[in-house]
C-alpha cells in the first residue's frame, strides 16, 4: 500500500468512527506517524481528503452491490446479502459522520445523495422487478414508490434529528425496517423464503454491530 492509500484508509477509519468535524489533519498525521506536510503532498486540504474518502466508499459500495446481484439465489436472497453487507458497514459507522458531511462538506454529501438516488434506487428497482418475475413479490406493488421509499428510509434513520432521540442501535433499527419492508412486498411464496433466511441467520453467532444510536463512541 502506497502512502496516499495509507492516508486515505486511516482518514476513512477515523472519520467513520469519530465523525468528520472532530478529526483534524494533525490527528490523521499523528495516527499515521508522518508529518502533516506529507499529507498535504497528496491532498490540498481536508475537503479534498473527504471527497477522496467518499469516492472510494461509493465505488466499493457499487462493486459490492453488483457482486451480490450476481451471486444471489433469488431476489429475496439478494436483499438479505445486501442487508448483511450493510449491517457490517454499520459496525464501523458513527452517524455523526453523516451529519458532519451534510453540514460541513456539502459537495461530498451531494455525491452520497446522487449515489442514493441513482445507483442505489436503480438496484432496488431491479430487485423489485426480479422478485415480481420470480413470483416472490406481489405483482401489484408500485416499484416507483417503493424503490424511493426504501433508499430514503435508510438515510432518514441516519439523520441526527432521528438517531439522537432514540436508545436502540442502528443495526436493530435497520434490521427491523428491512424485515418490515420485505414482508410488505412478498408474495406467499416469498414469505416462505423470508422465514427460511431469517431462521438461517438466527442460528449464526450474534456479533455486536453498533452502540445505541445516542452514543457516539470515544
């Protein structure tokens, strides 16, 4: 791994864990054991570093989603695989990072929104179409409405106004909404598969994902 990649990786780790605002270039340099001057050889300022982090995270998200689409047994299985990946992502995400980007780095946040409204919504639309064709989702569902509602619900629950007022974890929240969403669109045949995949996951060891939403880590 070259120096630029090390800087990107460490900055991403710190931003996601503690939020963007609280992490300075000095802190990143200290964590890496390099001078701040070294960081500025690769990134003009913190804004450029944040933009770089977002570009890398969104590219990784696209690649992972496409991998899942190609490996799922069916539309419902794809949704469970995507949810598994999302819950794994939440293990290293402090919601404050989302709030900080929205407030202090609007250009970077625009990229997140564009990804959500184009790529992610497109993935959901294709999954809904596939599930209907497979007989696993109800044929009368409104794909245009549900695709938007699904991606917007995920972001809404990461917003500061929401998570600061509740005591349960982000993982529990997202999992509950995910199950509610699936049961809402599934056909009787799809319900059987949901039961099956839920049972399989209940048999796996429980791994802590995030602290309660009101906690921001230390």
